[in-house]
C-alpha cells in the first residue's frame, strides 16, 4: 500500500454540488493512495488568489466553469487536447502543465452509452471549455459538428479554431444528436432548458453534460419527445480517471476506467 497523500483541488464559480472529491478519492484509494481534495468556489475577483494557492500548495487541480481558459496564463505549458481545443481542465503543478481530459472522458461516456457519432450531424449548445472539448472529440471521431452560442463573434472565432460549423439558430432541428454543454439547467437555473422542443426535431439522442440534477429539464424535455438520453455523470468520472493518471504518472487504460466506474456505481449509485 502506497501511503502517499495526493493533494488535489477543484476551482470553479460554484462547485458546491460537485461530486469530484468523492470520485477522485475513490479512484486514488483503489490505487493505494490517500486523497485530500478541496473545493474552491470563487468569483472572478477571487480566481487569482485561488490559483496561486493551488499552484503553490497542491499536487494538481481540476478547473471547471467558467475558468478553463482563464487558467492559461498561470501555466508553463499547455499540451495535447488542451492545446487543440483551447481549454484546460487538469493541471499538474509540479510541471506547471495544463491538460484536457474532458474530450477522452466524453468519448468514453458515449461509448458506454452505445451512442454512435460517426457521420452523425451533431449540435452542441455552448462553446465554453466543455463545449470546445466535446466539439474537438466529435470532429476527430468523424461527426459533422455544429455549435451555437449567443455571442456571435465568440462563436465564429471558436468554430474557426476548431474547424466546425457555427449556427445562428439552434431551434431549426435537423440534427441527429443534440448536446447541452452550457450551465443552463443547474444551480440557479435548475428546471430551465436552453432550447425549445423544436431543437429536437429529427434527433434520436440528447446528451446533457449536467449530472445534477440527474434528469435536467433539457433531458426531461427530450425524453417526452421519445429521444434516448444521457447525462454527464459518466463523463465526470472518466475525465477524473484520466486526470488522476496524470497526477500519479499512471498509464491510462479504458478497460480499467470502465471497471472502476462500474465498481463506483455499486457503492454510490447513479
């Protein structure tokens, strides 16, 4: 048994309901590590102080809404998917390196849910860190990716960077899969969906990266229309698994990740 304690954290605008502490603690204990995990819910004014604390006192940390791009200027290097999609969700402090494990976690979640994306027309709602990661992963998997966000200029810039297609109106329908990567539907917007029923016209699958509540208004809406639905719980676990591999320098294995998630569910449920 390795008695080393891995000190980790999570920084975001509101991480009060996050399951990250429980997930990382579970995974690392399975590998023989203790985990001390701390949440940092901070406003934009408090972000700098939180990052300096995390960079100085922690082995690594996760980054969530809305700071996956703001963290760039604190890092010495941005690599892999983080560089490709322009968003960091994982930082290894010893090297000052930023990574993104959202994309691989997202793909593994879809695989586990038997959602096929090759040559599918997919609409992504939101172009923040999670949306960018999902878009990059889906494009790599052979999907035809469309993105929507209200700020037209930022949408255009993001789509040009990622090589995907912007759309002015998410309500036109005609997509095979509709994915919500915005924060609409959680915290103070719980019970609200980012789109009307029209957005689901022609679709067979709806995915919401929100995992609390388990059935967001967006997914409830899609279910009533007969769509197959997936929430973001598995993605949260898988992106944490790949992040923990980086923290402790362990080679990732998708079979191990899947087995660990199944064991996690037997203990904590869905």
